[in-house]
């Protein structure tokens, strides 16, 4: 087990990439603190991890609320002593023409994708500095590397998330905090559905799986003394780069 007893807090853990990543990290021996809004889904995840011999804890929190974020971090450190790995995975988006988006949509997407990443980094980094280092993994998107039609707000949020990742990497790598952005293309999860996309479409069948991205999360999380991974770009086989 390459991550034995590493305390890992992961947001958006109840479904999709977050759920797959929580399971993959637990298989490597990490103690997983799974954060999401739905207790039922979190309990199912924790049950699956524990049934396989892993360690996990469910934390219900709104990742856009600063008080709830701080409490989830402080409670984790109080109970488990530290946070070795932070995975900012919570996200939302959609696919529709630019003029159909509302101000409320903008606020929700930016808060979920960008603000939550900033909040968790802000609250976790002081603990990592005290512990002598850590690993932060931000699950971003190829939509943070170039703009796409019908995804303008989502792209803006992911560009900001990647910029934050790069800034934190440059500010903290000399203090042994490694910060990685993982940028998948299309992934066959609930996230890819809606606004004209439905389950079972041929295009979705060609997308990457949540487990593919989870493997990248594990790779970024593995301890390395002389190397840090700053960016991982992933593309499904049916998508051009």
C-alpha cells in the first residue's frame, strides 16, 4: 500500500470522479475523509471502502460555505492529527448556449468550482506547513486550458482553478507542498449528462471513465522526494486534443 495511513480529504466524494478517487486512494491505504452534501451517498461510499478493508469517514458539508469548510478541516485535523493529501474535486457545470446562462448559474458554478478550491486550500495549507508538507490535487478540466462553445462559465471557473493551482505550486513548492492540476476531457459520469446529453449516448460510451481519472489522482498523490507533478492532461480516445 503506497499511501498507507495518509490522511486524505476529498470533496465531491459521493459520486463520479470523487467517489472513484476515494475508493482508489483507500485501496492504497489512505484514510479517506469523504466530503459531500448527501449523507446517504457518503454512507454508501464509506460502507464500500470499509467492507474492502479500508478506512473512511463521511463529512456532510457545503463546500462553498466558508464556515462549513473550516469546520470540516479543523475536525479532521483534531480527530486524525493532520491532512496529508487534499483533493479538490467538487464541481458543477453544464452545456448550453452562452446567452441562456443566468447570473445565478454563474455564481453557483464559480462558487462550486473555484471558490471551494480556494477555501479548502486556504484552510488546509497552514496545517500542511506545520506538518512539513503535503499534496494538493485539484481536479480541473481541459476546459481550463482552452475555451469551448456552450461552456463559457464552466471554462472561466476552470481557467481560474488552474491559475490558482499554478500560483500555489510556485509559492509553496519550496516548503514541500506539492500542488497538481488534473485536467480530464470528457468523462462518462453524471456530470456529463443534462442540457441535451443523455445516458447511453454513443459519444459518452467513448469518454474516459471515473476510474481512469482516479488512477491519475493516485499517481499525483504518491510520495516523491525529488519530483512534483504540476499538471496532468487526459483525453478520451474519441476526443481530439
